[in-house]
């Protein structure tokens, strides 16, 4: 499958058209960014680790009835996917309070959130991804109330499946962000990626961080070891390619 035209170059991924109008090729680059892209470094093989981790997670979600844009992994860092018209909402699910939640609200770091919390932020770096509510989503014309309900339900299902899958690998899913889009028939599918870039993952024994938070905290030299640890734990030996 040949990459044709570059249609979107994001902070860490590039999206290309293919000979099939309904499909895209997503290249996971080795870039790592923080602070709405203000800080950027290149991490060796990070794109491959994230693409392989994402592909594995998308397959697990599909096996559990969640529809995703994933079709195939063409190369270690190149994914073939259904073309989606992305909905500019970052759907965040939190099982444990930390990060921006404890910075912005009076809740103690580490508080278990039961039921899990679903939050929707506008995907727009220029506005620093402000939090949305139902009225704002309607006013901005981003999604209908029915679509918001669908996104909420899908995000909670993803949380259930992924929390169970990861805990078997000794990883606590603290929180994560997902993005959705519409295919050519208007079906809403999970898109983008699910990787240590967009999740907080803690070792279930030591509570050590295994995700991009290390980079956000400036511990750049520890980041790839954490990503490789996640890869080693969730990819069975006979599926390992790096
Ligand atoms: O920073 P905050 O606590 O709001 O992040 C919640 C979760 O969403 C974290 O897992 C973080 O990695 C993810 N996130 C993301 N992209 C953003 C904002 C948050 O992947 N732009």
C-alpha cells in the first residue's frame, strides 16, 4: 500500500491518503511533545512502540465489540486505518484523580473515582484544549446530544475493557484520552491512538509511571524504558517485532 498525499501532519503522527479513498495511512513519528507542542524531542523508535501498542489495544477493543478505525499494521510505525472525519473532542476517562483534575479542582491526588469520570475537552491547541460541557458542544456545533451520549458510553466501555486487559499485565489504567471520528457512512468509530502518550499508566506494584508523564516532568531519559516496559508486558513474545 503506497502513501500518496500528506493530508495532516499532527504533533506526533502524519496521515496520508492511499489508493483507496476510504482508507488512510497513519505514520507514527518518533517525536514527543508536551505543553501543547511547546517542548519537542525525538525519541528513538518511539513511533514504532506507540503504533504497535495502539494496534494491540485496538485489536483487543475490537474483540470486545468496540469499533475502531484500525485495519492493519503495515510497518512497525505505519498503520492502515479507515478514513474518519474526526470529531474535535478529546474524551478523557479518569479512574484516579491526578493531573489537571487535581490542579484545577479541590480533589486530592490519588483519590479513586468510582464511578469513573468522563470529561470532554475541545481539541484545539490554540485555545489550550478547554473543557467542554453539553451546552458548549451544542453551541459550537461539534456534536449532537445523542452523539455526546454515544461518546460517553463508548469511552466507559473502552475503560472497562482496557482496565481489565492492562491489570493482567500489572498496569493500572489511571486515566486516558481517546478521540473518535465518523466513517463515510456516518458511523462513529474510535480513532487516533491509545498509547502511553495519551494514558497515565502506573505499575500495579510500585505505582511507578509508565507513560508520557515522565516527559512532562522532564525525566526524558526514563521515557523510552517506560514505553518499552509497557510493550514488553502487553505484547506476547510470539508477536514481538522489536
Ligand atoms: O492533563 P490531564 O490530567 O487532563 O490528562 C488526562 C489524561 O488525558 C492523561 O492520560 C493524558 O495523557 C491525556 N491527555 C492527552 N492529550 C491531551 C490532554 C490529556 O492525551 N491533550
